[in-house]
C-alpha cells in the first residue's frame, strides 16, 4: 500500500517542478461555433471564449522514421523514410477546462520561432493518478493570413 502522505508530497513537488519548466505563455480559446462580422472591415471571424491564459511548454518527441503516404496513395518522399514528430502542449495540472478542439496561441516563448504559433488541442494524454502536468497532443494550425492593405 502507498503511503499517501509521502506520495502526496512527492506529487506536489513533481507538479511544482513540471510547472517550473513551463517557460512559455499561451492563450487557449474555445470556438463557440458562432461567427461575427466586424462592422468596420466586414471581416467574418469565429467567436471564441477564453479557456486559459498562462504558463505552458511546447514539447516535441519522436523522430521515428516513417513512410509518409498521402490520402491518394502517393508517397510524399519518393520511397524514403522521413522523421515523424509528435507535438505536445504541457499545461499546469490545475487547467481542467480545456477540451479537444480548443485552440492555443503561443504568446511568449524563450524560442522566438514559437511565438504566434496556433495549436489545436487533439487529445489529453496525461489522464493518470500521479499526473504532474496536463499534457495535450496537439496539431499545428496554419498561420492566419495577413491582410495586405496595399
């Protein structure tokens, strides 16, 4: 049997350590399914509600060689193997309101190339008793098109 007092202390310390590595900041929104029109520009945009804003960490894993094949059956790499990477977003364990389909935008990062990246939360992969963080599998979304006023 596990000594829950000792295990609780270890878990608290593990969560504190995991959060200390979350040096990035993100904003997570939930699409409402409604659209709104900007009266000044006429631009139609999806409405969202704020889910979370705060610390996070972008993480990759993998690099496993894989044969990538398109939906049409064509190989995208002419018969060779390419590395396939998994992309994750780590959040504090206290962030319980994020759901699959939410969108995270990296607002600040020690890696400037991550700032502005948009990540769709795919599924939570840290559903366990001794979780030290909420670790989400995510997929990167294309950058939003910029409007050129010229």
